[in-house]
C-alpha cells in the first residue's frame, strides 16, 4: 500500500512538473498567430526556452523514475 501511495504521489508530481511548461508552450504557440512580425524573433526565443525547459524536465524525470 505504501508503494502505491508513493507511486501515485510521483505520478502527480510528474504531471505537474511537465504539464505547466507544456501548457505555457501551448499558449505561446497559440499566441504566435496574433503577433506582429516585429516581435516575432523575441517570441521565438521564448518558445525555444520553453521547449528546452520541457525537454530537460522530461529527461531528468525519466532518469529518476
């Protein structure tokens, strides 16, 4: 029973840890459609940072689990 509780806790942590950057990434991609071309370079840079954060978090958790 204790192992099941730890497993559920780790799953909840994993979802929160990866879901937040994923939601931010989705919102950023959706907002790209409404941006003028002047701010596009800055927006793409933020998008690249979000992708790196998400890849890093998923990779780190894969090693831990």
